[in-house]
């Protein structure tokens, strides 16, 4: 089975994000919001972002599948992933602009290797190296 680089990166990013929070057992949204897994910086943002009220407004339940587009720094990720851990599912996605660009280049014949350089609770650094450039792209910067 072949997978595209875009699919690999999306899967990898979601997997790594969930590794930090998937072992957390939370039975209520209040448990998640006050959990030790959340950074002090993100907890401080709760005052202005009102996560409990926002998620209740949208009707988020612990048995739902939730897709977060542009997980960014992970503020919602560290709330949603543990909340959905037991009976729901959390799915994250990389920025569409980056995925589309790589997808177009790959479909055009370019080839890439991807290597995870580092992982911590704040970020995942992935190095993407072009290993073959199609003839039509020889003069272009990718």
C-alpha cells in the first residue's frame, strides 16, 4: 500500500499530538480543563476563550468524532483529545496550503523524504527533503 506524503504527515502529526494526551483519562469536560496535562499558558487563555461554554454551545459530546482543522499550537487539542479519548475520536489536520502544495508537487513527479527531527509537547519538527525534481520543475524553486 502506498501513501502520499500529505497523508503520512497528517497521520504522523495526529499520532504525535495524541501521544501526549491519549493516556489521560477524563470523564468530564471540567476534568480536562483542570487537568495537569494542560500548560499554564493555555489554561490562562481559558478566561478569554471560554472553552467549556464554546464546546457546549457546539454540542460536543465525549462519544463524537471531532475534526480540528489547523490544530496550530494545540490549545484545543489538549482539551479535545483527552475529552474524546475513551468513547470518541479526535482527528487533527495540517494546514491545507502546505498539504496542497506538496500534493501538487508529488503528483507532478517530484519525490520527497520526510524525517521526524524532534517531538515535544509544544511542537513536532518534520524535515521534508526533495530527493527528485521533475524536469518541468527544474527551473522553479519548490
